[in-house]
C-alpha cells in the first residue's frame, strides 16, 4: 500500500470518527432540548395544579399534562383504596371513554403486580400479554406517593398500535421523567390531603367555639379569660353588660377589672389569685363586688 493510500485511509477513518462524534453531539443536543422542554412543561403544570382547588379539576389538569409532555394518546389518574388497590373507577381519563370491561382489564393488570415505589415501568405485549386484549402497544405506569410514603394513586399513559409516529413509546429517559412527574403529583396530593385535614380540624374548632358561645349566651353568664403569659384579658360582652357597659366601653385589660374591685374585697381577691398561681388551691373561685357604671357595686 502506498503512502498516499495510507493517508487517504487514515483521513477517511478520521472523518468517520468525526461523523460519529457529530451525530452524538446532535443526539445529546436533542436530548437536552427535550429535557428542557419537559422541565418547562413541568413548571407550567405545577403552576396550574397548585392553584386548582377542586380534586376533579386537579386530576384533569394532571392527565392533560401527561398527554402533552410525554406525547402519548391517553392518560389516567387512578386513585387507590385503603388497601392500595385501584379504586373502582379512575378520577380522570383523557383521550377516550373507557368501557367497564376495559377498566376491569386495567384494574386486574395493575392489582395483580407488585410495583416498586417511585419507579415507573413500561409494559409491552411481550411483558404483559393482557395488553393485546386491551389493544395497547405500550402501557406506562407510575405510582403517586406522597412525602409521608402514602400511596395516593397511579398515573397511567399509553399508546395503541397503528397510530402513527407522533405518539411515542417510553424509552428509559422518558420513564425517568415520568417517574419524576408522578412524584410531583404524589407530593401535591399529599399537600391536598394535609390541607383537607387542617380544614376539617378548623371547622371542628369553629363548631366547638360556636357551641361554647351558645352555651354561655344561654346561661346568661359573663365570661372572662386571663392569658398569664401574654398578660391579656378577655371580657365577654355579657360580662361587660353585668357592670353596665357596652362592648366598646371597656378594654380587654387586667386593669379594667382590678380598678373596679370594691376596696373591702381587694385584699381577699388578690390573695385568691396569689394562692391559685402558687398552686396552693386547685380551682380559682371568688365572689367579689365590682363597681357598676352608674356607681353602685354588683356581686360577681
């Protein structure tokens, strides 16, 4: 082989290597572009989902995002029962109106398998023969687990055979993104559950406060409360009325009470307060006279 031929061969090999590197750079750029687009779509989804109050609307926003981000035909958000199995029906389905038989087939498929937490899987007819009966080319499944570890449901996305190249199958990269998306959904479902618990507690407290108010009003008794740490006193409207004042005529302060005590009762009242705060008596109970707005004294 001549020197010129060796140089030509070396140059051709070098060009071939450059072509491979160039294609790798193109593939890397395309992959980064897809990841950036998905990140932007994730952010857009979070903004919409966080501000959605109704659970049904939240589920619809979620499944719409799955179809858009992962370029699949259909998507489902399917809650689970207390035992961790799929509920009787999904909460949101995008892309089709599933029949009862179809839903039962999906439920049986999901409930019959053990799934790794926070790890999406992609089933094909080769790995799950049930997909042929369901007319699915691929079914991706990801669990939605909250920050407490509670399973709230599953995200399912799939494509059917013979639907063109626009709807893509899940490769390893897309499955990883699908897993991250489901984790975000699980975190938001956890927040929604926590918020529901807080709202229920607040409502229960409101009802208890309303019952207390009705009980106090019905007993025709005045109510006062002294926060020792904050040194703040609360007087109910009825308590103020007992000594002749309208609600806005007396401030909620310790001095408003102390300065109205009858001089002959002041020492005994202060002693009862001291004894209670010192733990010498278990219940503070005291009868004393307070000066009425018109000048006379009433027993409290």
